[in-house]
C-alpha cells in the first residue's frame, strides 16, 4: 500500500497483510498465474501499522495487479479511522521519516 507524502513525489510504502474470504482466496490462488486477470476482492487489513492505534479490521478493496504486479490495497474511504484520513489526504515528510525511524528502531523478539 502506498501513502502520499505531501509536496513530494515519493510515497511511503506499507507492507500489509489482508484477509480475504475463503472463496476470494481460492479465486485469487487459482488465477494467480493469469497475468491479464482483472478483479477486485473485499478484505480486512490484518496487521497493525506503526503510527496508528489498531489498524486490524479496516475494510479494504484488493485490486489485482496487472502484469504480475502485487495487488493494490485500497482502504474504504467511508471507514472512520486516522489511517484512512492520512491515506486519502497524505502525510508530511517529517511524519513519514518518524514512521520509518520507528520501524527501524523496533526490536524484534
């Protein structure tokens, strides 16, 4: 998932896990090698993102990538959460640097 950084061409790239229904998961897996396939699935964000309280269970659309690219995860604009606001309006370069620093300094057990 890419998030705009205000007044910069760069974007902050998040690694997300998204849960799908069993039917959507098998449809995705059965058509994984079809590079021309287009489609969209409903999903839920399944991990917490640095800088936000509880991002698990934010509703999303998972749009299949073209030519073998990863799917794009688009959170539902109507869901009320600070992450949704930042996703659609962007964050400052300073905030992006703060989040990157938090990730780099996080201790992994």
